[in-house]
């Protein structure tokens, strides 16, 4: 049986996971403890050690509606969310912009990569200590890193979760993230079957523009 999802919830859930966040203007966090500083350094090392990644993902909104698909990432700046076959939606980052393509209504929306919370994942040279903080998890094997701008609450919050894994770059594996907007709409991305530093062609981040008189990108 094929599950169907309301258009509003589907679009909102997808957009929320990539909701614009002005990372360049984030206020500095409070001085980090030695433990949290070490944790951020570990995450930074993981990002620098990961040139590419593929994974399966499950996206869950606050109503429990779930979408699945394939994630492809190539640093710096490139990412692709290929949704399940019955979902006419695609999200692609080409190194400069994040683009959401809705093939059902033939619409395209675009944000600068640097203004997205995913910028923290896509730019391994970005200094996490300037705009992120470590949250307690109750487990030494799990790291949780929150990114938000207290001066612009309308941009929302994203929390990335990493688990310790000796086979992953720098001993960490990205398990997923949670995005929360100012209206308390929550979207969760869970990753599985992660593969690191695999060959990924730049052509993986091309897409077909559904708008009239437009060509593929």
C-alpha cells in the first residue's frame, strides 16, 4: 500500500530540515568547558576527515508522518536528498545554493548554503566554536551539538547528533539531526547505512528544472 502525505506537511517538513539560519551572524556562545571544547574539536575533526558520505534517511515531522530516501553529500557544499518514489520532491545543494524542487506544482525555492544550518555540515572549515554548543546526552558514546541564533529566533534551531564509531572518520558517525522552527514545528532526520569517503560524481547534484522554458541544472 502506498502512503500519501498532505502537500502542506510534506513541503513544510522538507523545508524545515533545511530552514535558513544566518550562521554568519550567529552570536558567540558562552565560554566552553574543557569537555565541551574537546567534543566540538572531535566533531570538527570528523567534518574535516569526511570528504563524502551516502546514507539512507528517514524524515519525521511532529505529527509522526515519515518520508524516506537517499542522502548524498560531497564537501564542500554539495548535498542531495532524493525522496522515495511517490514523493515528487527533491532537495539539492550545488556548493553555493540549496534548492528545493517540487515537481508536482513545478516550483523551485532556493537559499544560500551559508544561510542554512546544513552549512555546518557542508563546510568543514567553519569554526563550530563560534556558533555551536554541546548538549548533555547522558552517554559518553553520543555527542549532541546545537546550532541557533538567539538574536533571530525566527530562524529556529538545529541539533546534530553524532555517535562514537571507531570505523568512521575521526571516530564519529553522524546519526542525524532535529530542526525546530519558531512555531515549534519539529522535523527529525535519522540516518542509516552511512558510507564515508566514497566516490561521488559532481553529476549527482544536477537536477531537472520543472518550470516552463527551463532546462536541467
